[in-house]
C-alpha cells in the first residue's frame, strides 16, 4: 500500500514536469504580429505621439510578452517623459529576458543616473565593459552620463540661488 502511493506520487510528479517542459519552446521567435506592432509604436514615437506609441507597444507586449525590444522601447518612452523610475523597471523586465542586452544595460544605467543612483549605474557600466570586447558605444554613452551626473532639479537650483542647503 505504501509503495503504491509513493509510486503514484512519483508518476504524477514526472507527468507534471514533462508536461510543463513540453509546453515551453526553447528560444522560440517573437510573434511577428508583436514585432509589427512594435514597429508601428516606434514610428509613432518618432512622430512625437508618445501616448499612441505607448499604447501600441503595450499591445505588442500583450501579443507576445517575450518581446524584449518592446520593453526597451517602453523604457525609452518613459525616460523621454521624465519617468526614470518606470524606465528602470521596464529595463529590468528586458534584462530578465536577456541579461546581456547591451542597450537595456545602457538605458537602465542612464535612468539610474537620472535617479541619482550612481553606484548602481557604475555596476551597469562594469557589466557593459565585460560584455564588450572592443569598442562599445553603449559603455561610452553610459560613462558620459555618469560623468555628467544626475540632472539638476528646480528645487536644487532655487536652494543654490538663495544660499539655503
């Protein structure tokens, strides 16, 4: 009796594991409809239609949540709107799908600089330098952003002008 129940549990575990692995396709290409929507969203962003671009790219992610380029594009739109915190989260999603995405590492590093998290931005720069064997424009741009530092906000400018800390 005891052996039969253990055998049944082992059989069910094996079936559930093989079923879940069979449902996942390794390195399956991104759905072409998602890529088409992403292209439309990028065109809308280039035309300055940020709301429409956001909606279209989010639809691309709904069609295929593995579309890493869509996460990067949404993050770029968030940065363009002055939302570095949202951009950091979106870049993190892209890096979850592909940890070695150089454009996502650069973008996240720039968003971290905008938030004032220079140490974390430097960590992204170090990661980029290990990924790049030669000339790396992403690392160069991130290094320049780190050197420039976070943007000065209005409150900082006013405090500096009045002599208050």
